[in-house]
C-alpha cells in the first residue's frame, strides 16, 4: 500500500514538471510572436490637414512623422483615398518630400502610392506634404470641400500588414450660389461703366433743360 502511494506521488510530480515545461514553451512562443509584431505610428495621429477658406494660389505645408514602434524592420508605403466630393479634390495639387528628395508632385487624384520606404526598429522619418490650390480655379470652386485620407501600410517578413491613417480636409470657403462675387470678365466691368456714363450724361442733360426753362420763365 505504501509503495503504491509513493508511486502515485511520483507520477503526480512527474506530470506537474511536464505541464510546467509545456506551459513555459507555449508562453515563450507567444512572447516571441509579440516581440516580432509590426507597429507603425504616426504623428500627428488623427488629422494632418484641416484648412478653411483656402483660395486660389494658397498652399498648406504639413509634416508627418512615421515611426517603427515595433520589434521588426518593415517597409511602408502611403496611399490616398478620396472621401468627399470629387470636383475640388480632382484639382488640388500635392507635393511630398523627405528632406531635399522629392517623392511626388502632381494632382491629388493622380496619386497612387509612394515607393516603399524602409524603416528599421526604433527609427523614424518625416515627410513634408504640401497641398496647393491652383491659381486658375474660378468662382465655381467656391464653397466646395475636399475630404481625403492618407493610409500608411507597413509590412514585414512573414507578418500581417498593419495600417495607420490620418485625415485631411480642404475647404474653399464662401458660397458657390450666393454672396458677393467679383465680376467674372472685363465685359461686365465695361457694361457697368457704360451704364454709369449714360446716367451721368442723362443727368447733365436734364440739368441743362431745367436751366433753360428757368431762364425762359424769368424773361
């Protein structure tokens, strides 16, 4: 009976050691998976562009910092998505630079993706992004708004891709249907001047007639 009890205790002890070893191996595997994660962070984190009352000829420069906050090197790219009305979005211009290196220059609507950028663990880089409102856009672009998102996608070896996103909004201000507008062409200005000249001439003629009538009445 005593031998059986000793054997049972020994069996329980061996089972406990085996379970502890298996648990340690499983936990180490989970820690390794976590330590190899891809983590991309942006600064600012929510909104990069929030521009009101932008006019033809204006531009808005911004800087966004991309950081590898994970434990694995990755390559990242940036893509553009239109989230609003296409009319103004299709006309706005964008420049993207890192230092003195130009990565893109052209229309927002024509932008597809940046060439893949490499970031090692713990490193970061800053992208200078400028949005320009073309000078030639006229009154029909008043009161419009362009809304878009910049999505940064990081990919490492054998890891799931991770996304980070910031938003942008460009408001051209004013109203497309109401309010005061400058004359659209020089023809309108000429018409206004012509009407004004006619009124002045008519007024002078009326004064002359009234003057002669007074003189005639006095005689």
